[in-house]
């Protein structure tokens, strides 16, 4: 019980609020995909986040820490693994980002907020038209 003189505890609702990715009319449970991908022999650790998509609202992006950085997994390899595991194709990630370590919150949870911001920035940079270099 909280006494009036004690501050109210801080609760982080963001993790549970984004555990499903909206892919058009479908919802994908990120944890289901994460557990399967984590079983891939080349994956040490991974997180699935939504990346912005104008048509489907979001698409899945897998951030993966490879078990062996010299021999990292590929998106095609992960998708083949998920197919063999029986996961429906619409749930497969559509992009793979290799990373040295997953960002963590102060309490040690994976910071999906940081990962979503990272992929959004990368997509923005990829779609920003570049002006040709002007030489004098």
C-alpha cells in the first residue's frame, strides 16, 4: 500500500504497449518472432521492432547480435529458418540490422524505443533525395 507521504512508483507501460506490430490488417506478436529467431544457430540475441511503412503502417525489422561476427546471419537465412519452423510468411522480418549489442534501459530491458528511432532515422536518410555535388 502506498502511503500519502510516499511518492507513487514509476511504471513503464511502453514495453507491453508495443508488443504487437501492426502490419496492415494483421497484428504480429513480436515476442513470438523473437523467440523463434533467437533459436537460429547464428543468432546470439535479437529484437523485432516495427519500421514505418506508408502502406502497411509498419513492417518488421530484426536487430540481431550475431553469435559469430565474422559469419553473421543473413535475412534470407533467417527467413528460411522461420519457414522451416512453420512461422507464417507475413510475420517474417523484412529487414535485418546487425548490431554489436542491443541497447538497454536502466533496468536492463532491451530498449525498443531506441531501436525504432534508429531504424526510422536510417529509413529517413535512405529516402532523402541527395543533391548532386557541386564542383567549382
